[in-house]
C-alpha cells in the first residue's frame, strides 16, 4: 500500500469521525457542552495543517483539512451564535 493511500484512508477516517458532531450541532443547535475557546484554537490549527499540506503538496492532507475545516467552522459558527444563550444556561 502506498503512503498516499494510507494518507487518504487516515483522512477519510479522521474527517469522517467529525461528521456526526457537525451534523448533530447543526440539527439541534445545542452547543452548551462545546468550548468556544477550543473550537477557535482547533480551527486555527486545522487551517495551519491545511497550509502545511499545500506547502508540501500532500493531497490527502489538503482534502482532509479542507473538509474538516469546513465542518469545524460550521460548529464554531453555531457556537458563536449561541454564545450568550449558552453563558446564561437557557
């Protein structure tokens, strides 16, 4: 098995694991148990991994991080919209 094949399988698994959380967050709009600070830092980290993937021209890394960043930014956007409601616990 080639290194790129292993990379695509790893990307599929790690990115795919993120889909249920994004789906549930969008569907329920419940973000009380999600840390805003963690998702801000996580999104920055994913953006940097994406930049790294582009710089080394790694297709598995690029695709995994494009998709993961889109999912994580979606969760972050819902969390940001709910930040005042989550703080007061309603």
